[in-house]
C-alpha cells in the first residue's frame, strides 16, 4: 500500500482515537461528578420536605423511604410520591404530594405533612397558575393563610366546617377569590381522609413500592 493510500486510514484512525479519548473523558467526568449531583439532588429534596416536616419528627432518609401511589380520586395526581417519616424506627408522619384539580386557573400542587395522630404538620404550595394579586395568596410568601392548616385534623374543625366561610365553613377565603382557597381546603381534607383510610398500607409497604387505591372519597362532587 503506497503512502497516498495510507493517508485516509491514518486520518480515520486518528479521528477514532480522538473520539475514544473524548468518550473516556466524558465517562470519567460523569463518574467524578455523579456522586456530587446525586448528593445535591438529595439535599434539595430533603430541604423541600423539611418546609412542612420539622426535623425533630424523623431520623430516617425521607427520600429513600418513599412509595409511589396511584390514588387520583384522593390526591388529584395520577402518580404521587409519599414519603414516610420514622423516629427511632417507629412511624411518625407522612408527607404526600397532592394536587387540587379545581383551582381557578388550573391544578394547584401541594405538599402536605400529616402526623401519626392525623394532624397536619404543614402544607405548602409547590406550583400553581392562580391570578397574581388574588389567588396567589395561597403562597406563604404572600400571606399566612396556608399555615392555618397546621394542627388541624379531620373533626377539627368538624367535617361540615372543612370549607371556606362563604360555604359555611371555618377557613377564610380571599377578597375577590373564593375558588382558589376552596380548592385547597378540599384537597387538604381529602388528603387527611386518604391517610385515615389507607395510612397503615402506606406505612407498611416496602420502600420503592408502587401502590394503587381504587377507592374514592365521599365528596367527589364539587361544591
């Protein structure tokens, strides 16, 4: 083979070697940074959960100790993550992803922490499209309305009081915006009812399990 014929082969070999070196470099970088990325993601998830769940309530890894739940009639989501809090090996709380599907401008995403005794430890909005200056008072940065669920439970207030005042209930609505708080109140109530009915199954399932619940709450019809 003459020199002219060997040039394309040499160029192809050099190109292949360069590609291999680039792939090795990327793989090495991924290996070196993967643990840091995973750790950062874990830290971010834990920080979000601690907004509704005091750190004194658990000593386990909330991210690892979780299950996937199909219970759209209760939680408003096709698939929701439920984190299980434990203290000294005993169940202490659940943190549930919840959606209020009947918000004024669309679904309102929530994070709800429920203690072992069924009382609310915290509720926070994680996403919504409600009208700025009206419905967005569900955000804790704008008002303390969302914090008023803390300490509440089924029966406190009574079942017929789990509604906004305009509907004869206990919870305030916003001036010019009733649909938004009404949707949140109903979603939190359904979450508590779901935990009361299926909490034992949620706590007993192996970490990483997927559970399906085909039951439905009694208040499926909008008010």
